[in-house]
């Protein structure tokens, strides 16, 4: 989809983040002459360090991402300081760097946008430009997100709530179910664990195609216990290799994590984070990782994903890892 105005981009970024940023600095890395969107980062304005330090971090991440252009957008309710737009010092610190090219810098506030880089009243009036929520490009993006089962939530807290457990850690009935499920899994061999998780996953995918479908507490406990087996867990990551398969399995994972209380949720939350990484949903990845690491700070898959985020490993590399692992498993199975 091609966005033709800064206002289109200001409205598109919340859709791509998955929630409406508030008091946020959003950085998008663009590639090529057409400005293809790449890595997107969000910072809390309330916790930003000195402008020069923030500019240094943004520049270093943009360089690692191979960005040709960087787009900056500040979403805030802060008023101007006389004739100075709020947070202008961060824009200036980035403009002072010779190693990044700032294509545009936008202020988004109260359904209007301003450019920090344009002083022409003809295209950037003092009272800003209205955001065009009826833009054809935005309508197309919104339709594609609906088809993909995505929604723009009110804020990051709403994303956290969307995958939070509905059961408390001291829920005795679910604790007993999880304990029984773990004992069953411990008695299985790796091949049986892989088969059982694949069967359960397919059954739940089919059920959840119906909006009335649901995952029972017993199924959620069994699914989480099976994800605790590394061979079964990794096989699930590998077998859901296409976008449609990932979307279907993610619907199951979202339902399961809501019925698995901490501290038993690390494996299934890490699996959800992996799938979020594969589709480029960084917000979901971070939120799912927070849950996994809160329950088990040393869970290896969660730490691997966290390290991949820190080092800006692109999702395409995840695709290669999955394909290579699938080939290894197929060869091992063929050998008996």
C-alpha cells in the first residue's frame, strides 16, 4: 500500500503497532527510493534520556537495520512552548547526526499533524493539518488488518490485557490440571509428545474457526504441558510454516495463554512470542516475552527471542531457521 501524505503515515503507524501510541516517539526505518517500511521502534516520551543519547541509539539501530531514510513521529498532547513545537530538541539532535537521513519528522496531536521540518504556511499551517481518516490508503490497510484478524487497541496496556491470564496463580483447580498434564507428558517419549501436541493443535485450530469455539481449561493445561517438552514445542514452531498456518495456531495460543496462570505459562508464552516474531508483530513479541520471563527468567527460548530482538535479527532469518530445522526433522524421521 502506498501512503501519499504525512497524515496517512501518522494514521498508519498505530495500525502497524497494533495500538494507539500516546506520549510516544515512533521511529520508522524506510528502504529504497519508494520508502518501503522496515523496522519500527516506539519510545515512551516520559522516560527519554538526553536528546543526544536518544539520537545516538536511534541512529545506531537505523544503521543496523540498513535504513536509507528515517521517519520520526511524536504522538503527544503537550502544547507548544511559544512558537516551538514540543520535543523539538529530539528532532534537532537527530538532524545533527551525519549518519542518518531524516525524511520527515511529524507531531501528531488532537487529530492534526505538523511537520517539524517544514516552515511553509502554504502546506504546513500553524494550526496543523487535519488527519484524513477517510483516506483510501488507510481504508485499504484497515481492511487488510481485519482480514488478518488484527485490531488496533486503545493502548499498550490493552495489548497486555489481551493475552493476560484470566486465572490467578493460586487457582487450585487449574494447578491440579496442569500437574496431572505434566505427569502424563513426563511418561511420554519425544515422538509421542510431538504427535499429541500436533493433534491437539489441529483440533483446536478447527474448533476456533467457529467464533463460538473455545479452549477448555483441561485442554489449555495439556497444551501448556506439551509445550514444556522441547521436541514437541520446536516441532510446533516448525510445522506452522506458512502465514495462514501461523495465524491459525496463534489464535489457539492466544486462547491458551488466557487459561494458563503463572508460573506455568513460560513455554506457551515463548511460543506465542516466536510466532509474533515470525510475522513481525514486535508489540506482541515484547508483551508475550514479558509474561514468559516473569514466570521463568531463564527460559531458553524466551531468552533467545529477547536476544534476537536486541540484535535486530529480521523475521526473514527466523524463516530460514524454521526451514532448516524442518529439513533436519524430516531427515531424522526418514532415518527412523
